[in-house]
C-alpha cells in the first residue's frame, strides 16, 4: 500500500480530533491569524522583538476552521501530526491529526499530554545579563560584540555554537549560515551528535549521502521486522503500532528484555558490544547460502568483504547467543524476502556505532532488499528534527544541502550561494571535543541553544566545569533554571513548541510544518530571529535580513539546487515559493520517488559494502565489573524540561532507577526498592534498585531523564566516559564500566505537597502531581524534629497531625491548612510502603485520615499507574480481569480504556492477563 493510506487498525482509539478541512496537498488551506511580521530587525528604540503573551503575535498560522491549528509533535523523530485547539488561557487541547501520514491521528502518551506542558511556570521571559534583566538590544549587542572581539583576537575557531535536534530547520539553517559562512568556522555541533551521527556516517559510507531509503509504510508491508537497539514500544510507540498493524514477524535484538522484546516472536539477548559480530555473521551466512541478488550486485562494491565474515562459532562466542539461536535468526532473515531492519540508539551510541550501522546496511545491499515495498534498513531518530538538522549541515563535519566540507567545489558553491565573506574549510569540533576545547581554553565564546549539555553530555560533571571555564557563555532556552542556564553569562528567552513557526523533517524524510498557535510569552523570540539579529549586529545585515520563517525556508529550498546539481538525492526546489502557510507534509526528494535505491542508482555511483570486523566490547575492570546501559522510559523524554511539567507523565515512573539482576542483587546485598550508588571513573549517581531479570548478570540499566532539577544525584551521563566512534564522533552512551553498591540510609520517606518541596538529603526525587508535588526521599541522619522537617520540606506553615514511633522508626506527619491537606510526610527505616495514588489524590482535599497511608474501607486503591493516557492503575486492571473474566488486551481496553490510545502500555497489559489468557485457551 502507499505510505499515505491509513492502516485499518489505526482507525480507532485516541481522543477525538476537531473537525478540520483536509490537509493542503491532500486539499485544504490555512489562514494567517494576527498581523504579518514587519520586515527588518530592531532599531535603537529597544522595542521588544516579541509581544507579551496575550498581546497577539504575527505569524501564528491556524486553519480557517474553528480556531484549531495543525502542527507537528515536539518529541521524537516519528513526526506525528497534531491538532491544537487553544483554550484562551495559555494552554490547548491536543489531538492527533487523522490526516497526517506519519500517525493517522494516533499519539503516544507524551504527545497526548502536550497540552499539560504549555504553562509559563519556570519560563525564561526576559533577556538576562549576569543574572539581571536586560533589554533585547543590550543583550544582543553584548553577544555580537563579544563574539566579534573574540574572533578578532583569537580567530574564528575560538568561538562555538552547540545546538539541538529540537531546533526547527529554519533555526538550524540560520545558525549554520552564520557560523560556517560568515564567522568562517565549522565549530557548530548539535546534540544530534549524541544520537544519530553514526547513522549519518554509515549512510554516507554505504550510499554516498545521508539518506534513509524507506518509508513508514514499509513497516506495515514487511514480512519480517528486525528491531535492533530499539525499544520501539516505549520510545516510538506510534511506529510500534504500525508494526503491529502489519502483522510481520518481529525479532528484537537487545541485551535487555524490554517491553518490545516481550511482544516479539524472537528475542536475541546478545552480549553488549557484539552487534557487528551478529550482523557480519549474517552477511557471511547470506553469501554461504547463495542469497546474494546478483542483478543488484552490479550496483554494489565490496561484495568480496563477506569472505572475512566470522564463523557461526565465532559469532556465538562473541555474542553469547547459542548456535541454535543464531541459525534460527539467520534462516528467518534469509528466507524472508520483505525484511525491514529498524535500528536506533542501541546501535548508534557505541564506540563502533558506524560499523554497526554499516554491518546492517551490508546485509540489505548484498541481497537487494532496499528501496522496495516492505524492505530496507531504517534508522529511527530520537529527536523531532534530527533529520532536518542534518539536511542543513547541522553537524560540525557537514555543509548544508548534504554537501561535504572536505570538497573544495562544494565549499565554493555554498559560499557563492550565500555570498559570504568566508567558508569553513575544515571540520569543526564535534560535541565531545567541543567541550574539551572549552575546558582547555581553546573555545573562548560559546553559545548553547535549545539543549542542556550540563546534563546530557558524557562526563557531564566535567562538561559543567568546562562551560564554567569559558570566558563568555550565552544560552538560549525557554527555561529560566536548567543545569546549563545557570552557567550562562547571557540567557536569552526563546519561544517553544506552540509559539514558534517552521518545519521539521521526520525519520522517513517527511517535512511537516510546526505552526504557532499561542502568542510568544513575555519577550521570548524565535531562535532563528535571535541568531539573525546577532548576525546583523556583527555586520551582515543583508544576509540575515529575513522578516519571517517563510523567507528562511524559501532560501533553504533554493539552496538545495546545489545538492541536486552535485548528484545528491536531497532536493526541495519544488517547494520554492510555495504557500508556506498551507504546506502539507511532503517527503524529499520533493516530486521524486518515496523509496530510494531500488534501481541501484546511488549518489556515489555504487553502493558500498564495508564488511566491518567485530567491534570493541564494553570496558570492564576489577573495580568496575558491571556494564551500564542507558535509555529512556515510556512517558518521559530527554531531560524532562517539557514532560516534567505534566503530572500525568510522571504517574508511571516518577523517580530514577537502576535495573539489577536478582543474582547480582543477592550477592551485593541490594534489596528490591533499596537505594544504590552507581559509580564510574567519571562520576556517580544514586537511584532506586529495581531487581529484575530483564537485564543479564553483570549488566545494569538506568534511564537518562533525571537532572539536578528533578533528583539529588541522578544525572546518569555524569558516569559516561567520553569515548567516541572514530568515524562519527558519536559517544558510547550504551556501555560503560561501573560499580554498584547498596546504600543504607537511616530512613526512607515519601511526601506530597501543594507547594514545590525542597530537600537537602542523601537522596530525593521530585515529580509533579495533579494538585502539587510528590517526593521520594532518604536521609543519612534521622531528623530530630519530624514536624519541623516536614514543614521545611513542604514549605508549608500549617497544623500538624502526627503518628510518631521512635522505637519502630516510623514518622507520619499531615499538614492541614483550612481543613485540607497541604502536605504529608511518611518516613520509615525501610522503603515506605503505602498507596501513593491515594495520597496524590488526597492532596488539597483530604485531611488527617491520610495518615493511614491507604484508602479507607470501601474506597478502591487503583495501584501504580499502568496506562498513563487514561490513568488506569494495576489494581483496577487486575480487579476487572478477575471480576469481568477479561482474557485479552482488547477486552481490557473495552472495559477500562487502558491501552486504547498510544498503545505503549499494551505489553504490560498482556503480561497482567497472560495467566488467564493461557487458561482460556
């Protein structure tokens, strides 16, 4: 089927969508709401570049029907279409867009909760210089002057930009134009280096260009889908539903047993770091079985490399898999014509990530399983515009329009198009090296935009110190307080999702519009405009004189003529002069085929098989005998600056944790729900122990999301060594050597509070609730006065009702204000067992009766939330299964709605119902 046809099984579920005209290009148009932006920059009058929220804003694009706006989700690279209906109070109702070809109306839990993340609490609303409010003119003049002075004294390579895959393409384009074409350095890199650089490098080596050859429709048309290094059910739930809709056999390759693996036909729990061996062995098997496509082989070089493929015994020794498991996987891949191999961060985030990518691509190139319906390798991205950033040269080793920094003709063409005074002539500093250059003094002026490297970079503690070492630091962000904003000399308020206007490109090369449906708050300004204003002040007013995002996009589309002229696939020229307001989602090459390379026409002339050798295993030593894997949880994203605003999204998992195998836990005296300290040579963290056989012995898993804002000591990237792939420069975030030890706090605690709680204890983790906040705690010393401690913790002066038993080590304090619960603290010598959902619900409503810790007689306890979309707890599900005789996930959905929206909880529902379902058979 074509990629624009709606899969039948995606028709039902999710919140209802507002009635809107069909998309333009599939029909329909959008109208402009508000005044048209004035051309030019900002004069000496000090006019605010952006009016305050509620005063109106030019460029807000909405459909001409009902005040709703079609836009694109702010999260992962799936690029789901969203319909936002402003509520008139700064928020919006969110629904999936049934006409968008990425999701056909489906949204995951994070996308569904976008409306809960739009408040102004904690927003950076005015420029800050030295922590003091300043005018835009003063701040921008200072930034321009300091960068210009630094360049004049130390050269263009003494300055650097670090940007983000959450940038819109227009933001990315302007930043790269300023740095590479006018400053004349390639010292601009992006947090996409941390997630997709190895895929970029692998594509370029194999194809001659960074191109994903397939489409999402292939997920429904495949007969076999291999998910490698991808927990698709949690990290890309909408794509996971499309996989399930197609009915293909599914193989999951992952050292950890994830919820995705739970629902697969085969799970290969290979040893960390052995991916190249597994895929190289498959390549050798394909040659040995005569499964090479000889016609397609005429378009591919390097076929002889398969001769050096490892034997089955060698693969088994490297991967830890049995020969039987390997034979079964290899036979399945070999005999199935329509195979899609989906890979993500588990492949890319490794010291041999590029080789892992090429080992996967090799198998598809050798068999001609590429560019055809239901076939091909498929890189799925973790950020909403990782692909768009790559298009415009967002990485330090690229030029815009997929052109090459090392190619003199490409450099000349780009400089000619920009009419720029300079052009970067060598690769810039990639992310890890960029911050090392900050540490050793080579970078003297740094501008960080739309990202939080003090948390997300490897060796995060060292990165924090490196940023402090830079003489002049600028940070553009929407948040007033992040680990990185605190390090800024100048903080610039940027617009966020729902306020800014531009384009993003998803994992299948589909460009979609992000449209503004809210006015900019305070004095916040679009990132592209902030950068352009600095460019003007540095002396290049004409080159940076766009009046709106549409003009930036139009310049970018015209630039892709260079890509086309140099034989690249990227081509957006058909969009030149398009109706930007009404632009429908469209794949590139615009006007060309959706699937690529089936005819063997590669940008480099021929495809290339690399046949890489088996890669490097994760490091371990006597002091650090465990391998730590990192990743995401279902309902949070990145460093939670957005998802952390939603109470709903913290219901499933509200604190940092580490998965430990039961045998390792027993050997080290680690109790379930106890606290542990995980340490490497570079840093340490404290988290809750989750004892589970989802990880193998000697392996640990911890999520990446917690920061100094949400937990005391849980920045997992502080532990990660800055080892990088030598080809891509992408750091190895998936396998670091660590030790783990049980902690013995004097007490454990849990609190709820209507005010934001603050603690200075051994451990704490804070999350929002519907009526306030919750916090998990532990202390090294027992407070002498639990009531005073509770009042200080909750920030509430209120009447205290207590249950205190020093002998048993129990303390329960309820803080009652005006007859309602303003805060409560429960403490004990062991991890506190109580009904957290009950206490969250009682906040602001109940009274001293909450000291029981559980609902009263006749009041149900829903238990821990399984379905975040509809707030359905495990006890509610188990009770309904037993009382109503439910025997399928579909029956649970019909009875409770659980699992009927994003579907990410369906594997957990299946696990809950498994015994009854088996009995029913």
